[in-house]
C-alpha cells in the first residue's frame, strides 16, 4: 500500500509540474527554458526512485539521446541507459527490471537499454545509432566511477573519421526518405532535410572531434562567427518551438506539420488570413525559411568538419584567373572576389555546370555567397553579360536542372527573377501538388531534361524522341520556369505568368517568335491536360478545336512535352498510364490533322472497322459472325471506341446478341494502368448508378466510362477502373472477382443502394476544396456538358450517379479525373430518351448536386 501511495505521489508530481511548465511556456514563449526544465523535472523524479530502490552504489542511471543533452520535449521518450558493472549479479537485474516498470507506471514513456560496460562498447562499435545515443550521455544517479570509466572508454574507442563517414551516410539516407527536399507540404520538423536532426548531426560530429558540446564551442574553434551563431540559434529555437507546440496540440509525440494541425497552429501563433495568403501558408513559409537556413548551415559545417575528421592531401587545380578546384570543390582565389566583381556569381554556377569533376563549392565560397547574394540586384539583372550567361546556362546540353536547383537552394534564382523569389516556399492547397510552388517548378524542369538523357529513353519513348528533335530545348525550360510563377497573386496565374515570361524573354534578347512560343506555352500549359482528360477524343470536333489552338506541330510538340513533365511533377500518385495514353492519343490525332491528314468521320469509321476486322481474323472469326452485332451497334459506337476495343467486344458478344443475362468481362488495360470492364445487358434507368455502386464497394475508382445504347436497346458500357487497394492476388483471380461480383449484382437486379457517405480524408477536411458545378448546352446536339470539381471521397461518383437517376438524366460519356484528393469529373448527358434537358431540369440537377456536396 505504501509503495502504491509513493507511486501516486510521483505520478502527481510529474503531471502537476508538467502542467505548470506548459502554462509557463505559453505565457513566456521560452523554448530553451521548457526543454531544460522538462529534463530537470524528470531528473528529480528518477533520482528519487533510484534512491528508493537502493541501486546507487552499484549501477549507473544514465540519460542518453535528446534527454542526455538536456532537451526533453513534452511527449518525447525518456531515453535511458542502465549501466551495469561487468560482474553484475542476478539480483541487480531483478531490481533494475522492477525499477523500469515503475517508470512506466508513473507516466514516463521510457526508452531504455540495460547493458554492462563491455556490452556498451561492443554495441557502439556495431551500430552508429547506439554510438550517437551514448555520445550524449549524462549521469543522473548511481555509481559515478562506473560512469566515468564508461565515458573514458567511449572516448578511447571513438574513431572520428569512421563516425563522420557513418553519420554522413545516415543523413543521406534520411534525406532520401523525404525526396531530398525540405519543401514537402507536410514536413517532419525533426527528420526532414533542414530539420532539427540536421543541426544535431553537426554537434554530434563536433563532440566526436572533441570540439565541444554546443554552438558556442564552434565559435571558439573558429568554425562559425558570432553572427552565424545568432542565426543558428534563431532557426533552431523556431523549429524547437514548432515541435513543442505540435506535441502539446497532439497530446503525444508528433513531429510532422500535417494539414490537420497547420491551421490551428497558425492561429495559435497569431497568423491571420490575408487576400493573398492563408494563415497556414504564412506559417509554412516561415518554417521553410528556417529549414532552408538550417540546410545551408548543415552543408557548410559538414564541409568544414570533414577537413578535421577526414583530412586529405590538398589538391589544387587552377580553373581560371579567378577560381580553383580544391579537392573537387570550387574555390575563389580571393576572399573579396565576389564583392569586387558580382558577375562572378553566375560564373560560379556556370563552372559547376560545365565541369562535372567539380562536386560543389568550398565552405568559404558558399559562406561568402550567402553574405553577398544581395548584390544580385537591379543593376546585376540589367547587365548584358549576366543576361547572356543565364541564357547560356539554360542552353548548355546538360546540368540545367542541377544548376537551377543550386541557384534556388542558395537564394540566387529568386534574386535574379524576383517573381520566382515570391513563390519560394509557397504552399499549394489543391490537394494534388505535394510540393511547394518553387519545388514543383524545378521538378518539371527535371522531368523535361530527363527526356534528353538516353538512359531514360525507355520511360517515355515518344517524349524522348520529340525532345531530341526539338531544336531549342531551352525554350521548354524557360516555359517550365514561368508556368506556375504567378501562383498566389490572385487572378489567372497562367495569363499573369505569360506576361512575366514575355517580359523576361524580351529583356534577354530572345527573338519575337521564341518569345511568343514561351509566353504561349505558359498561358496554355493547362489546356492539353484539360482537353485530354475532360473531352471525348473520339469526337473530331474536339481534335479540330485543339488543332486550331496549337496552330502548328512545333507548338503542339512543345506543349505536349511541357504537359507530360508538369503532370509528372505534381505528385508520384497523380501520373498514371491512363493519363499518359490520353495525352499521347491527343498528340497523335492532332499531329495527324496538322500534317494535312484531315479527320473525316467516314474515313475514321472505316479505318477502325478495318483494324477490328484484322484483329478478329487472327481468331479465325468470319465477318458473317459479327456483322449482326455491328448492325446493332450503330455508327456512334464505332467513333467512340478504338479498333482494338471493337474487336474485343465483338469477339466476346458474338453469341450473346439478344441475351437476357448480363455479360461482364474484364481485362488488364492494354495501355498499362487499370482494368477495362465491358458490360452488355438490357438497358435500364438505374444501370450507371448500380455499376458505380458495385465498383465503389469493391474498392475500385472509375476513371473513364463510355456509355452506349445499341439499336436493340442494350447497354454496351465500357469502364476503365483503377484498384485503390494493395491486393496480393493473381490477375486472373482479380479479373474473375470483378466479373462475378458485377455480373451477380446486375443479374439479381439488386435494388439501388443509397451511396455511402464516406469519411473525408484528413487532407480534404483541413484543406477543403470549394465545390463547383457547371452545366452548359453543347452546340448542335441534344447534349449538355456538366463539369464537377469537388474534394474526392468514398461514394462521390455514386452520389453523382444517383442524382442523374433521380432527375432522369441519361449519361453519354464520363471522364472521371482524380488529381490526388481533388475530383474533376466531366459528363456528357441528355434527357432520358436522348432529348435535350429543359432549363428547369438542368437547374434542379445542379441544385441537387450542390446540396449533396455540402
């Protein structure tokens, strides 16, 4: 009973004091004080417990890791080492086990290891993570002589060169997990590039080299200046403050700045929405500023520490009268070179681009560049030599992406192109871009240049072929650089960016024709994807209208390359083979038309039939077998399906022309991603809604639907679906599963089930998309086009399908386009019997959909 009472006392002491510390932090905003006081609080409780168990004379209780260096975040683990003597008896182990259990009982999240002295040394030799953890050890209670011996032997066993190499490799792996960028929209404050871990690694290596344990020690050893010390502390405390607040908001250890908390955290820090920027965008811009600064200090100091940890014989190769290559790093011959001649700033990047043996800048040159980057000013931008050198770097056959990434990383690109500087670190709340605007732009540039590299030619053969024959690739790079540069200004960013691009090209001496091409690409960069994903590419008018827009094959080629690179640069999850096929189809059809091969409906219909006949003949199927089917299909069917699809349908339906049973067949899409599903069954009003419901219950996303009614009143519908689940089953089983489930539902004429109100994803919930519904009449037809933009969620397509059924709307085609968590769906619809919708019905449908999205 007495033990239980004492445990309650400790538990209450922890809880009450932690509450006081939290309240004090929110009142005084003192980050360092909180972290230190948290550590001292836990120290006191642990010492008390340790003394109660009588372990003081034989065992050492050691704080390690973050707790060891006296930085304990509110909900972080308390990392402990129970250090035993090499000859510890069993009774000590038993008492240690009881003690650790009590730590948990009173509310401490303990991460512990129990080792004797020899085991500590052995584990540190095997695992650099263990070695790092032990490097920051601090005695809390117990045998001080044992701990002193431990520290002495750890220092003697330390190999600073090996430790440096291991930590550098560890950082490279950690950065790779975050795509080597600090500019993800949901960064990890601790682990992401530019996070707290990038600062900690510097101090770990400094300890290993016996340079001290804090930033002031690095000033003493001449590695950083007083000014740099202030900057490091400022950004370190900013990141620590954000991490502390995340812990308190989540009431657990949470190091990710996820969408769920960004709005709340921004509000708590006093940010408010403005006309241009949401409060959360301002919060994140401040975070990215600190992450960028931390990343630069990390790079500079690692280069300086490498000279101490792994000294090399100095090898100097003269480059020109201004620069040398020192052990592969570019170095200025004079420390005042850039101040005296700012033009050398661009020369630095040009040299690194032209000479692959140069792996980067020396620490001194990089440090100097940061001090003088404001010399990239109006006079610098107007200098003809600087303008010419910038264009020359874009024209160089390799390294364009690397040079622009470096210029952005070191703050030069935003100085030279002020409009670019305004979008550095700017978030995009469209739920399909996973990078900031500047990072996305550089990804697009990288994708474009990748088309020019032979070893990647297999990825996008058509793009690689077109890029190799495009006479001025640098115009593509300029368009990529400006295509999203006006994001966040308000208004149409494509038009605003087009004006910026035009002005830049004129200032840099581009010809009128080249300027117009770059400006046009920027203004039109969304058009090709919109046409491919939202329109029926089997409609000759769609191709003709697009051909008028692009004017000629040069413009078409440029826009196609930019579009593919742009979509691939939004998110790894947005691009797929279906979108690739749509864009390629639009490109090839338009290219054919611009080459003088007019798109005649009659000729196209004949060509598709011939292609289907040739395929069917390979299966020894005679024309008389499928002609009755074709007679019932109708002309529109042949115009809306490829020859391959026609042959597939015909082969499967020869024996089922007037069947009473629904025919459902599935196959892997020949274009790559997705599964093609064909449904042939007597038509009924609720068919589309029923099919969508089945697919959603099975976990499939519909991305395209071609809805066709034959002359004999059968529905011949084609769907392209993507599997959103990670199914570990064979393709044959998967296709059979679809055929069985869908066929069974249609055969039993299962009553239409109300669409499920699926839970919104946390991204959609916290970064909501304003739903929009546009209904417009299609000229020279009885059809209406309805475009729907909404945050994606389970049951969305079924909800739309139910609204169509309720208002007696017939669907002709459907393009279901999901961009991350954003749905952009387009339907061609008419009245139930093919008649034009009345204004009343169209408005009622629109109102019903709006209500269902709220």
